C-alpha cells in the first residue's frame, strides 16, 4: 500500500487485514517519529526502510492469504527525494527491488489532517502523490489507484483479490 501522507494507508491496511482475517504491517516511520520525538534525518532513511522490510518478513509468517503492508521502501525513497533531493545508494538499491503481488495506491482525496511531526501539508501530500504515480509509471510498475471512502476502497480491493473466506 503506497500513498502520500494522510491518504488513508494505515486505516485501509487495518480494515483489509480485518476483512480478510489476516495481518498488516504498520508503517514503521510513525513509530520512529513517536519514539524519538522528531522526524527522520537523511541518514535514518535506510535503517527505517530496513526495519519496515524486517517487519514484513516477521508478519508474513502470520499472514492468512494476504499480508497488507502500510508503505514500502519505495515511499521512503520518494520522501528522501522530496526533502533532500537525493536517495542514499543503499536505499536506492533496496527500493529498486519493489516486489509485491499488488501495488495499491491511496488517492489523496480525503481532507488532509495534521498529525504531529509526521505530516507536513496538503501541498506536500499532492506533490508526493504526483511523484509516486510518475515513478510507478516510469518504472512500469502496475498499480491500482484507490479512491473514495474506506468502504469504497475495501470493495475495490475485494474486487481485485476476491472475497474474504
């Protein structure tokens, strides 16, 4: 699940995991910001992405049919480009391996909401969303854009993945 800040990734991943009786991997960045009381520095980006992937691996053992991942290293790299105009070579290698069964993108079509240190502005949200869809297109990564309410998004995903059992 990819998307800019305040686009509903966490809410949707949690709802989908509940719907399918499976598990989801929360975005580690949120925990990082909460526990450290600050946004990441450039040098934090690669370790954040590595922790995110390690948590995916841990959760995969508990997943039933599907594992819903709230973000990937690709988003970490996009935010590096947004804030520092570059991506650490290690992070670039890590994010280039984007290998997920489905790439779902949450549209920034709900009201932007501030969230402490982690969210910046509606302008940044729209800029990151544009950068995301341009990156996916440039890399020929197929994706599904999820728009509308939470219920509409869950129904759209169910149409792709099939009904819950």
